[in-house]
C-alpha cells in the first residue's frame, strides 16, 4: 500500500571547484529541493498508541485538507532532503579528484 504520492520534485545543486594541494576537488556547497504536490493521500499508522478510531479521524482530517497539510510540511521535508542529499553528494565528490570523476 502506498502512503504518500508526489507529482514533481526539482533539485538544484551548486558546485564549487576547490583548489586543494596538488589536486582539484569538487565541493557541493548548496542544494535546493522544491517539491510540488498537486494531489495526494497520506496514511499514518500507529497514531495514539495504535488507537484505531483516533488514527482514522486524524488520517481523514489530513486527507480532507491535504493541500494545506502539505503546504505546512513541505518546507521541512525539502530542507531535510536537501541536507541529506547534499552531505551524500559532497561526501562522494570530495573523495575523488575532479580529474577522476570527469576525465577529459
């Protein structure tokens, strides 16, 4: 069962070329992620200690107001994803000289 559907995600990544001793390395210094959700349905499980009636009420309320819910949640999700993906990309890029990543 799917718990969240999304329609579109845009990622912008800024790159610096660091001149380190003897070699040039890429350094990703900024990542921006923009998520656009037009429609969707969310289902959260085990709310209120697994209380089924309260869980269903919350899921119904969220889905009845899905656009507003996502408008509140979107900046938090975008920031968390950008941080995680930036750290991952930068960790990979700084492990290898530029010439090894992009041979001419």
